[in-house]
C-alpha cells in the first residue's frame, strides 16, 4: 500500500498527454516541491479525465481515471492549489460535490 498523508488539487487544467516528468515539474512550479507521501490531482479542461501523481518517499507513481459520462466536480480557479481531506477525495472521484463536505463528512449545503 502507498501511504498518502495529504492530497492536493491543482486547479489549473493540464494537457492529458503530459507524462510523469511534466507533471512533476508542474508540482514543483505550483506547490514549491513534491513532498513525500503526498498526492497531487490534475484534470483536463473538460473535466472528464484525472491524473494523480504520488510521491511515496522513494519514487513517483502516476495513475489516470477517465469518465465516460459526466465530469469531475473541480475547484474554481481563484487559487492554484487546494488541499483535500480523504472524504473530499473519495467524493471527487465519485463525481459528488466534494466542496460541500463539512468536517464530519456531511453535505451541509445544497
């Protein structure tokens, strides 16, 4: 198992042709550095694809998720980065409104 202590959402969309080195350079540019045991999420402009870059302390892992229907509920572009809780990541990956999750994982705003 890969230990992930913190998940960060990169708000700006990326070109999904970008590989591990390009995404790692984007992480360093946006977040300052790639910290061990942290994951960085990226999306394309349409919000139908998601790439996750994970630094496990020894190396880099890259995974992709694609939606055939619908879109990922992405953050607004008022910032370049956004930390996510475990519950928010799970909601994001399922296409739910993760921004509305409170501290107790309850949706508080409709």
